[in-house]
């Protein structure tokens, strides 16, 4: 659990308590608890093949009946511990379909997919569905 890991890390040499970090890890703990309270949805199988995926005609997966778990946006200066907190959260998640990616890499991937789908209606919806099929949780750093 993220908060437990954070507390253990505070006992290690080189770590010191930071009230802002503690507030952030408590928010991450709430997200963790909400995710753990839900069964992990299994991605729906699609009928289409490579051609339908490339043309954007692949059928969207079924929408999960689980309530939406809202994310958290953290900001702060360099060296405040944002990457540490993201890593602590991701490492604590016992979820297979999770992804931790740098923001710019994520945006490059989104734009690359949008470029391939420029002739499709609602290409962003298709891109979002594709990301959702790959990962239940995406953490940007």
C-alpha cells in the first residue's frame, strides 16, 4: 500500500518528512483503495483484425460497470518528490494492466495514433479506447 511504503521509507536514511508529500501520498492511497475495492475488468475481445484496427473500425470494448476512479494531478518544483510518489504508487499497485510513462512520450503516442486516424470520426475516442484496453491505470510523470 502506498502510504505504508511511504512511512517505511521515512525511516530510511536520506528521507525526511514533507507535509506536501504526505498529503499527496494520502490522496494516492485513496485512489489505491478505490481501485482495490473494484474487481479488475477484463478487456473485451474484439472481432476485427489488423486491418480494422489500422482503419479505426475496430469495435470498442464493453464499458466497465465499475464506478470511475478519479485520478490526481500533482505539480511542484524540481526535487519535490513527484517521481518518487508516482513510483511508490505504481510499485504498490498489484494490477497487471498498469502503465507508467513520461508525459511527453504519452503525448507523442497519442499524436501518432491521431495522425493514423485522421480520416475517422472521433479519433480521440478511438485512441482513448486503445489506451484503456492496454492499461487500467496510466501514471504520467
